[in-house]
C-alpha cells in the first residue's frame, strides 16, 4: 500500500550502470500528491481513545518539568513513590511499544526520522554533549615535578594548553599543580588592555551578557 | 494617658469589626486586642503596650514556620530556609498581612484616640532613622555560617534586630509598628485561646500565602555542585545529553539538554546555547534534589498534648546541602 520509497532510492547521485535490459517505468516521489501524503502525521496516541465510551484524555503540552517533581534517583530508599514510578515506567513503556506505528511513519520511510514525530521511547539515551570520560589519575610525583619545572622555566613556551597536551591531563589540573602568578597577572593585564580599547556598545553588550549569565542559575 | 483606657475597648466598633473579620471567638477579649495595637513607641509602660506579647508571638511564628519548612523540605539549603522564613514571617511580610487585615494607623497616639487604630509615634518626614532602629552591633564580630544557624534569629540576620522595649518613645516607621501588632496578636491568641487555635490561625493566615520556594535559589556553579552531589550520594557521574534542538545555525536556536546519571534523568533545561541549556539543566537537577518533599509529614507541634503517640512519624533529616 505504501508508496513511500527509502531515501536511498530517491537520491539519484549514483546512477546505475547502463544495462541492456529494457527500460521500465520508475515512479518517483516527486508528485504533489505523494509529498502531501508524506506529511500526514499520525494522531497522537493519547488522543485516540481505545474504548468507545468517553474517557479522560490527559495530554499536557510539552513544557519544562516542575522543580518539585523529584526524580526517581533522588528519592530516599523508603519513599513510596519509588514503587509507583517504577510501575508507571514499565507500563508506559510497554504500552508505547505495543502501539502500532502508522504505515507512513514506518522505519525506512522519510517520516521515520524523529524531526516530525515525537521520539518513540527507546532504551538508548540521547547523545551526550561531550563524550564522557574516565578520570585517569595517571600522573606521578615525578611528572608533576616536571610540569612545575617546565612551567617555571619558560611560562611563555610551556603554557597550560601545551602542558596539558604533553602530559595528557586537563588544563585545570596544570593550573592546580603549577600555578604561575606572574604569568596570570601578565595575561590579565593584557586582557585589561584589550578591554580598554572596547567601545561603548561592545562593553555594554558584554556586560549584559554577563548579567544574563547570572540569571541562568537563578531563574532556571 | 499615653494610650486609650482598656475600658474603652468594649465600646469600640473597629475592634469588634476586626475580631469578627479575623473570625476570632467572642471569648477573646477586646481589651487584649486593643493592647496588641499599642506599640511601645506610643506607650512605654510594659503593662499597656504590646512588647511582651510581640516577643511571645514572634517566637511562636518563627517556631511554626521553621518546623513547617524543615519537615516539608528536609533538604533545603540553610540560606533558602532563612529567606523562606523571612518571606513567611519577616517584618515586611507581617506588615503586609496587617494591611490586608485592614489595620489603620492613628495620626498621633494618645488616650483620646479610638482604640481600634494602630498607635505608634510616627517618624516625621525628613527625620533620620533613630539610633535604636539603625543597624545594631553584630551578634559577634566574626559571624560564621554556623553562628548564623545556631545563635542568631530565625532569619539568620547579621545584626541583632531592635528589642521591642528599646523602642519606647522612639519614632518608628509604620512597618515596625504593624509587624509588632501581628506578632502581639499571635502571642495573645496563644495566651487566651490556646495553641491549637493559634496553629489553625497560622495555617490560614500565613502558610496559605503562596511562596514559590523554587525561585529562591541562586546557583553560581551548578554543574560542579551537581557532580559533587552525585559523588557524595554514590550516583553515577552526571552526563549532559542533548534531548532535542532546533535552529542550531539560526539566530534563535533552542537546545533542550537533560542531565542523566546512568539511565535516570535528573533534570532538564532549555537554553539558547548548549552551555546555557546545560547550566540550566544542572540547576534544575539541583532544585529537584533540594525541593524533595516527603509524602506524609507530622510536624512536632502537632503532637503537643496528644496522648496517643502512635500517630507520630519521625521526620526525615538530611545530611545537608552540597558544599564545594
């Protein structure tokens, strides 16, 4: 029934080698009707009551979760909500998996990408912003002494970035073990000098940005 | 006579109206209600002003407020507890409550004044704040956090507030007089009608005022605090994950970032940059930790005079806020 083709089939970048077989008609998806059909999004599951008698429909708009809603992990061990949350999670996941997907949104069609539909629950987590890493704690006293020596000898050459690269640690760690007050003062003086060259508009814009940043932790 | 004679209180229409408006029973005497309206600045005689009653009432108010906060939000940081106590029963909040009750002030105190008016010596415009009201000497010169918790008043203030008797014959602003009236009223209710009615009165007039505790936080380094918290409680280290995004290359992108510890989501935040969304999500996760409410709470004062102790359930006591 479905007329949708996979994305691989739509793309014409790679042309098949010419063959001697007789040419057959290919139905592309480039007609208005088929494109419109693609956009038919299936009704949200909660709006489709399963029973004929009137039921309560609970479908709140997506919004930021309330701060008073304690996540499961933060509940103490003896809290009754732990069992409630766990049972809700298992039933809702089972239900979501049991709900049939619309044929137009079946995997292999353009609609199966999650840009148009709410994401289906799955066991996989969203992608991390930064790749999580394990702390290594691999530097010994000898290497720390070496870091301190290099930083002291030539702070211009051995900056925090270079030392961090060389020893495979973070810049924060370098700053922690080998603090160079003179270099820091020099850098801050340089920054001060370049800040003094700012015009009124840039200075105000930076100031506003700092104030906005303070609000991040206050009105979140 | 610096303040109206107690005999006149029975004839006062204003006092009867006030007693009816606050739904106080008839057995609460109007003379006491009249006495709660006399600030020490109007009448320095401790037998006729509200100083002693306001000390009692202030202690009761702070006790009921702090037990409510500590039992219902056992994980709140102490700064937020102080701020919330001040928002419930601080001087300004009490002055607002008094004005909502329709308390009017007399232009000048005196024996001939209608006893239903709040009586205090007014601060003249242009006059400086008197020495008694100005910042007192600190409780201790080295005011540490521990000292603020243990030894100062319920608001954790750095300077001691003026004692009621020190304000005798000193001109004061209306806020000072109004808050002393509310405190004195609570104290006199306790003396005449007993603790159960005061608790009901407190619930209906003070706890019923909506206070958004989730807006009282101010996080500076939420990401660091959160990873300290997870390490302390033995959870997996928090990881920021991108739940959804729109318009990454546009002028107004929106990123929705969730903080996950293992498979569990701790909090979620939206922002115009990845950094902002992560920061807000970490702040939301910390709030989710601090704003935990146990399901059924029995406050200590609810067991006063109870013979049946089986109803008592020990309250949760948390080990404290995250210190980085």
